[in-house]
């Protein structure tokens, strides 16, 4: 039994034990729990302890999926000698009316974060992936849903869980206008470990006893380096010294999404054996033996002598290899380069393989992308029919690459590459490589006449490096480093309609013409502020006109810099442009409403300055909050209403008094402003952003032109003669005063 999912409850006669397990969910430290074993089976708990490992972190709010950064990643560490791994998966949602039934997808993987593709996009060419093992939880009207996932005999080391909601709808949510439902997910891990596991020595038989079918026998053996083969043999199995028994032997541990456990069914009195080629080096191999008998009483004194032997490549004359030394150079976070020393090209022969070791066993390398490139030097090989077969595998190398090109080890399916005189270059891309020592084996082959390759030698240039993202996510993507409790991993966020793991899928990509049109729509629509600026200048509202010019300038260049494609122009830092655009938009609304209120000039300018300072502070705290705009608007409207009521009471009639002002200016301006707010808050999506935000620019600029109040009737605009005379008079008075003093 490798994976059993969907277990919703424990038997009713195990109620006390279930309660104690659930209490462990609140624990945060690794601890051994002394608990009453469940009634059935009792023998299962002998020499075994239950652990509740530290929680991976607090419950996480899930997001709708658009790129890998939306998936919440959980990192676990499974200890050695674990025979049962249980995850308790809990999901819940909010209570609001916007909360509906939702399906949560959960991915599992051993050794590295799961490589997922919920959107069904294309991966870059030469990329090799294994689809992750996943399970779904449907969050219904109930406040909390729980399920269990059990894994028997899991591999020790890093395990990862990634969870996310379905594909994002693409609607641009305005913070404060909408309250999206919160979907919460929390996994907890329990492990059942054996203690005092017998260690099987090579070439040394060991006699063990299987007490009952409910209690399998667990042993382990250490595989040293340069081991080419592991031979396991079960010599005999007896019940009561006379009856033969049936035993199932399992070698290896469970890994996800793929598991390469080897099983051996042994019946009768004869010997039962299994041979594994290229077992994992420097690892402890787990071996489990379980009785196939249905009567546990007959297994009370069953004995099982077993033995195992390992052959070392250094002691086998026919199993030679050429070990090429490789240096690991750590360049940056999740960035490593492997350099072959002594020679720029690696010699490859047909007699024995050439071996290169890439150390990715540090525990911090699995969050990047491993890239391997092989280039055959055509001057070093004169055989047209010859080829160099290469196999990249984890944990142990492939030590024989014959004509069948079997690129697999005992517990891992390797990645095969070939370079020939007609195709001299081969590339392999592995996203999120498993935490292990990776081995590259290369051997020269002549399919038609192997004798031709006996004296030949090929030279292959090997380039291997680990980077956060392949090709830095290309032209239409951004590589982002993501952190989860100290664990770093990378993902690509795509733009301009591009998609895929490395932003290489152009199925929905925008053309350059479309990108240019989108840029022009968003930038040139800001020119609609020119009529408002002209009206403000004509009516001598110079401060307001200055604010509109500021807003038009920074909105134009912010949107020119904010484009996702190649039609981009940034005159300064993007963050600065965005801040200035947001500031100008809010301040434009603020000064326009205060100008309409007709308060005294000294009070108006004081409110201008105080409002701008407060708005600047508010934007620094939360730039995209809706109350950064609505707050100043509402406060300014209160001032406007108060001033208009005061003027109406003072003049004993409605203010503004002209019906033409209401019909032809105020009502159209207010309507345009409300439509603009509705478009901004409820209609914008990622697909129509270029059009809806352009409409927002047009509506706001036009509404400002309608709402600006008329000039004072007793003052003529730009009365230059009066101003010149006034200035001359002031100057003349100063001179007279100066003359009087002297």
C-alpha cells in the first residue's frame, strides 16, 4: 500500500486515540507522545513511536491561480525509520455571502517542490517534468473540511505540499470596494517511526522473526559509494520449523509523484532473490518483509534468515569508470555553476563510462532550475555512425550505457541525451531538481559496429548550472524569488499574454502592434486633461492647473513604464512613477472639490496644503487602498456641502442659484465622476484594462472640466494693465518711503 487518500475518520472504537492525535495539532515542538495504543492492532505499537512534527507554519490563505507564486508551499522534513506518514489536511472558508463552494487542489512531491501546471500551458522545449501527485478538497457550506493522506514507508528527507484555488478570473479587485472570501488551508504531519531497526550487513546472513501478519519486519542496509549492484536473498521461511510460509519483501521507500519500490513475493522452501543495479549511494535502503498468511497464530515463531551483498565498482575489473572531477561554484541565491577542472572538454570512451558528479544535496538547491548542455567536438570523432549516450540520474549513476540506452537506476528513471555527428548539441532542463547528488554518465556507442568504437575517443563539452529561472523568464516574464519559512524557490510571472513555466507559451501572447496600441491608449488618453488645464488657467485657478499638469505628466509616463510588453518607456524608477501617479490622481480630486466649495482663499490654500500632506502620508502607508481616494473625496464633499449650505442660507436661496449651472455643468460633471468610479471599481479586468482604464482617464478629465466653478464676476481674468499699475504703485510707494527715511 503506497498511497491511501480520502480517509475521513478513524473507527469508533479508537475515539480516545483520535482525540489525542487531534490535540497534537496545536503542538509546535518535536516530541514523543506516550499514548494508549489503539485496540486493533495492539502489536503494531511495539518498538514504534508516534511523533507530531512541528507545524509547517500558521494556516495560509489560498489564492486563485495565475502563476506559481499564487500556490502556497509547505515544507516538511520526514525523519529516518518512518514507516507511516499521515497528513491531516484541513480547509475552511469565511462566512460571508460571497463565499461559495470551492475546490482546493493539493500537490505532493518528495525531494523538491511540485512542478504543477493547472493552466495547461506549454513548457520550454527540452524540459523534462513528472506530473505531481495531487488531491482535491471541496470546501462546501461546512465551516471546515478535513481529510487524511497516508503514505506507508515514505522516503526520509524533504517533502513538499503546494495548495491553490482554481484559475483566477482576472478581475482587478479594488481594495476596500470588494471583500473576497477567505479560503484557509492548513496541513499537519504525523509520523509513525520504528526504533532499534536491525541493520543488515553485506554478505552477512541475519535471522529475524515476523511475529504476526499485522506487524511487518523492518530492516535497513547502508549502500556505500561506488556500489554497482545489490543482491538480496531470502534463503528460507519456516513456520513451526516444518511448514513453509509466504512472504512479501519490499525494497526501497515511497516517493511522489513516482515511486520505484521493488517487490518480491517469496513462497516455498527455495531461495528467493532480487538483484538491483545502481542502488542509491551513501543511503540507507529500507527493506520491509510482511507475511502473506491470513492466520496470525501460525506466524508466532516464524524465522526468516536473510542476506544481502553489494558489489563495489572499484573492486570489479569489468566495472571501471572514469571519474571526472567537478567544482561547484555558488554564485548567488539558488544560483550554482559546475565547472569541469583539468580539461575544457570531457573525454568519452566506449570501454567504460565517464562519470561527473553535480552536488545538489545542500537542501537549498531544489527551488531552482537545473540546465545541462552537451556539445560534441566534431574534430575529436571521425566516426559518422558513432554517438555519445549520456544519462543524468539522481542518487546513483548508470554505469552501463550500451546500445539499449537503458537510462534507469534501481529507484530512479534517469534522463537520456544523445549527441552525434549530425546533432552535436543536446540540452536538458529540469525544473525543481530533487535534493540529491546528481550523476552524469557518458559512453561512446557504435550501433552498427561496436568494434569501431574500441579505440575511438570523443570529447564533449559539458555545461551545467543551476539558476532561479530558465533564461530569466525571457522577454515577457519576471523571475521572482519566493520565501517560505527560510526556504527559497523561484517562479516566473508572465505578462503581455505570454504563459507557461518560463513564459515561453505564446498561445495567448499579444503582438507588438497590440502592445503598442495598448500603450498609446493609456498614455494619450491623459491628454484629455488639456481642456481642464486650459479652463483652469483661463479662470485664473493656477494652483489647480498646476496639479492637473502634474497628474497628466506622471500618469502618462507611469502607464508608459507600466506596460507588460516591449512598448515600454521609463523615464525614472517605476515605483516613483506609480507613487506620483496615485498622488496626482487623489490630489486632483481634492483640489477640484475644494475649489467648487467657494471658501475663502486663505482657508482654501491651507486645506490644499494640509490635504496634500495627509494624502501623501496615506499613500505611503497603503498605496492601493480605496480609502486613499474615498477618504479625501468624502471629507472634501462635507466641506463643499457645508460651504454651499452656508452660502444658501446667507443669500436666502439655493446655491448655486443658476439652473443653467446645474443642468449644463454640475449634473453632467457629477454623472461623469460617478461613472468613472464605477468603471474603476467594478469593470476593470486584466483583459480589458487597456480600454476601461482609458475610459477612466477620459471621464475623470472631462468631469474636472465640467465641475470647475466659473470665475468671479467682479474680476476680469488676466487683467494685465491693472496688475502692472498695482505693481508700479507699490514700487513707487517704496521709493517714497525710502526717500522719507533718508
